[in-house]
């Protein structure tokens, strides 16, 4: 499937119509009410979808899936670098060392491997520096989870100003990897392919349509589930090889793979960690109501458990959490990153987002203000006429969403089974009344005689 980057919306999460049974499970689990079921099939509303992957997790028929890149794309570049997410290292059996996993990545086609945990350690220093030097906004919200950023765009546009204006580790990893390869090997930027190994469909969207950036430094996103089998096949092979030109991460960077790991790496004591998209919504609502002004920084991750719970991960997030914790403890907190160099780069703007993140209001009823006001009044009236049971049988997630769809001309009142039942009763009564008014038939007259 090819999607033009010029489209207003790009989404990694998509629907296989043939597998969809119209069960409505997805509409109940979607945090932004981005799914409808019409004519027995689900439909994703592009202006509301944030690519969190909840529908992929909840669909019993496997009808939702993520569009990602595959290894064939490596052929487009002269030199390819794998960028494994911190959560990637929690997917394998405990006997699998980081070295063996990196060696396996090289066996399946990558020339080098830059550990995203390395970049996470740099970003941790940059975030701490920003928190210490910018006291005017509280709480600051992590920019590391693209699904949360898009959630804020869609549902909490007033909180965009609270987003930490620092690039996520994935982008810094791609930048650093390319800089080092250009310096050491003399290659041109266009000859180097940087591929993020992702647990999350939102990362694909973040590369195709980046927020706060002119263009992503990442050239492709491959899901963990896509290459997991190939990695496992190559684990345990000869690990004797030259040392990586990039260095190795400490436990601080690896810990970013689980909820709370980001805060631990930053090293503050007035921070909050929230995981799970619905929990994030609850906290964002509290921020919107100014209930958390004393918190400095909030780590929000859309998936339960953090990135280890991503929809494209393989291992159970409960098992992966233990593996990441043990691996972090084993590697320790002695980071190879030079703090002074990171702070110097931070002050030069190396970590800064390039553009403002703009709101994307998802409940825009009409471009014309007067017409939008009229539709809003009609919406409120329609909501009052509906039963308010939020059963989802109509194909919309709740009665208010159905009212919105009705006002937009995308549904009608009879889609509500209770309204339909009332209408059927009314029609049956009308038909009975009409039947009583009909003249008797000839056979009826003969029987009377």
C-alpha cells in the first residue's frame, strides 16, 4: 500500500475489510473515538486516529494492522544502520546478550547498529537541562511518545504549550549515527539508511509525518514482530566481531523501554510517570484543569507498561518489564555519554524541535462559523433525544458520537436500535390503524350474509 506524503493525514494503523466482522470491539477501546462501524464494517476516521494501536490489540479477528517497512528497503541504501528501541532488548530469552542481539541484526542485513538507548541517555541530560533552565511552564509533558503527542493535538490542544520541545531518542539516534558514519567512512547522507526497530505503529507515523520537525532523520521503521523470527534464528552465533563504532548504552538508556525508565534516567524527584492511553487521558484532563501545577515533568506513554507493551512487540509486557529491569541493573548507571558535550549541544539547539506543533481539532462541525453554531445546537438537541445508554450497537462509540455523526450526515437516528424499535412500533400502529379503515372485501361480505 503506497500513501503519498502530501496527504493531509498519514496513518500506519489500517483496516483489512475482509477480516472485519463488524463486532464493535474496536469502537469501545479507541481512546479518541476514531472508529465507526457502518454497514457491518469498521471505518477509521483519519482526523481522529492517533495510531496508538489499541484497536490492533483489541480486535479479535486481526482486522487492524500496522503498515511498516520491511528488510527489502535496505537495498535502497549503500550503508544501513539498525536503530533498536530500548524495549527491543526485552523481547528475547534471558540468555541472549545485547552483543548477540546486535550480531543477529547484522546477520539479517544491517551494516551497523546504533542503540537508541544511547540517544535516550543524551536526551535525558537535555531534558534535565531544559527543566532546570525553564521554570515558566509546569508541568512539562514528555515528547517521547508520538501517540501521546497526537492525542494532545486532537483532544487537548491547550496543552501543546506544555510539551517538552526536545527531539525524541529515535531522531537523535538517527542523527548521531549518520554524523559518525559520514565522519568515519566518508559516505554521503543519502547513502545511509537509518531504520528504527519499533514496538509501536505511532513511530511509523512519526517518521512519515513528523511533529515539530521538517523531516525525520529516520529512513524507515520496521516492526519488532516483523523481524523477531529472523533475529531468534541468528541468536547464539559467533559473537567475535569488531567493536561497534558507536559504543554501548548503560542501564539508564535501556530502562527507557519500560514505564518510569525515562524519569529514572533524567534523575528528578518531582516527576510523574503514566502509562496506558486511557490513564494518560485522565492525567491530561487533570493538567487541563490546572490540578498538577506542582509537578515538574510528566512521562506519558500510550502503552501499558511503556514501550514494552507496544502493539508491535512480541513478548508479554509483564515478562519484558522484568527483563528490562534486570538488564538495566546488570549494565549499571555509568553512562558512556559525555554530559558536558550534550549540554553544549543542547545550548546550540541540537535537541530542539524545529517547528511548532499545531492543534488538530477533531470535532470541527463546519468551516462556516454560523453553520457550525447551528450544527452544535442541533447536536445538543439530538443528544437529548437519544437514550444515553452508550451501548455502541449503532456503530458509534457512544450516543454523543452518534449525534455528531447524525449532524454531519454520516448516520441517522434509526441507527440507534432503541430509536429504530420505537419507529417500528409507531409504523406497526399506523399500519394497524390503516387496516381498520379499509373497506371489507367481497369474501368478508359473503360470509356476513
